[in-house]
């Protein structure tokens, strides 16, 4: 399971029956949307991150296995048609969307070490010295909190009990101090570099949707003839 901020909802818990997904993705692109679309179904989750209408990444996860890019959208369409589920869309600033990209596809600087084993002072100095763009994620089995960075400077904080991007790290420190708390650090490129990639320029959404619909029809068992 991935953990992304849910601070500024545009749509929440919309049944896929009420949405034509290719049209919704195109609408977000044409509206210069910045944020992410999430689809959730049993055993499955998918995220599509936009910055200024460009789809900078897509990831779909099923049973712990991830697919990205073209394959992620293909799997997303298959799941929507076969398993239904819910659609959520959250607005973000470009800086937060950059950090969301780090959470999904960023480079792992730390991979879940225990907080008590990490020299936090040295880590924060490295982040600042390297002008890192990305996220520090503290977590336990029941709690999660994040610190967002742009060019090595923290600009916002979020935790699982919040609905806003906060300006102080108080809750993140509380989660970090919990017994057994772990830390993950992920970095990514600048917003300008991420904007050079737009997945929607590389795929035909409607053809992918039609192909998914055809696979669904082909997989259905033929109806047995009625007895005479």
C-alpha cells in the first residue's frame, strides 16, 4: 500500500460505474490539473500523478507487484472494467506532486531503517547539502507521517490523521519517536525535469480502453443454449 496526502479532495469515493475513465483523465489533462487520481479495488491500487495537465507517472499495484507507465494504465483499465472499485482525485501544488512522484517512483535513499539507528542530524545535513527534492517518511504498523522537501528545504508536513498540509513537524516527530518506528527517504528530479515527460503524449487512452473492453468480453464464458 502506498501512502499519499489526501489534503485537497476534488472527488472522493466515486464508483467506477459513474466514471468513463479515459474521458476523466483527458479532462484532468485539458484542465491543467495538478495532483493525482487514485483507483482502489480489492487487492489493487493505482495512482496517476499530474503536474500542470501532464501525466508525469502512473503506477498500478496488484498483490504487491508494481507496473508503471503504459503497463500501469493497461492494468488500471482492466481492473476498472472487471472489478469496479472507487475513484479518488486530490489536488496538489506542483511541489507536492513532485514529492508524490518521489513516494511512488523516486530513488530510495533510506529503505525502512529503524529511526533509532539513523543519525538524523547527519541525514538532514545530507538532504540540505544535496538540494534534495523528495520525502522523509516515518511509519509504524499503525501510524504514518511525512516531511516534504524542495531543494533540501522542508516546506510541508502531513500525517495519517490529518486532512491538511501542515507547517510544523510536530506530528512527524511524534510518529518518529514511537517504538519500532522506521524511516524511508525518497528523492526525485526537479519539477522542470519531471515536466519533460508526459505519458498521455505516448498512449491512446481510448484504444487502450477499447482493448480492455474486448479482453473482458473475450474472457466471459459463452452462454449455454436453452434446453429444448
